[in-house]
C-alpha cells in the first residue's frame, strides 16, 4: 500500500504507466459495463434534458423531441462518468498534495492572451465550445472516438487521430508562434 501511495503522490507519471492505466480503464469499462468511455455525448445529453422542456409546447421547434428522444429521458451513464472523472481528478490532486485554486495564471497564457483573467477564461470557454462542435461533427471526442474507436479498430478513429495532431500543431503555431 505504501508503494501505491508513493506512486500516486508523484508529480508526473511516466507516459508508459499512464498509458497502461488508461488502457486498463477501457478494458474494464468494456468488460463490466459493455460500454466504452466517452465524454462529448454528456454535453448533448445535458442540452437535450434542458432544451426539451423549453421547446415542448412549440410545434415548430421539435428538435429535442424528434432528434434526441432517447437522451431527453434523463441524464445517462456518461453524465455520471464525467462527474466521476471530476471527483477522481480531485481525489488525485488531494492525495498528491498538489491541490490549489488558480485562474489560468500560467505564464504562457499571460504572454499570449494578456493579464486579464476574464479574457483567458473567455478564450478557454470559446475553445471548449469549438471542441464540442468538432466532436459533434466528428462523431466523438478524443476519448470516445480516438481511444475507444481505436481499440475497436474503427476506420473513423484512424482518420480522427491524425486530424487531432494536425489541427493541434496548426493551432499551436497560430497562437504561440515561436514563443514556446
């Protein structure tokens, strides 16, 4: 038990150990729940649960009732998985003794986006929206399409994975140039 706690308190894990751990998470998820983890569907689920009552009496706008009837019945397993991810990450930083509140103060963010905290939060929020739209278009997120799809040898995953790296490299170059 002491060895496990020592490992959990490390600042960084080796990529090999983290990769093996993530692979085991996917294996056990498929084995026990017969589902592969993915998170982007959670946001569609929440939007459908919130949006259905807002449009239920409007005969012109039946988007949530017609397009997403299964996910408007209530929050699904992915929602609870995302809550578990948050709680697991919180437990991890608490065990490691590395928990601290921050307002995106990383120096490279300050160098690129300025000192205004609201501006950095806005950039992060808009980036999150863009990523969610991209996940909807692609048919999944990094965990749901790239990892889970790759494990299942999905052709879409093998198109998506290079797309992640290519767009990440282009975005990094556009935002940071040669500063980092």
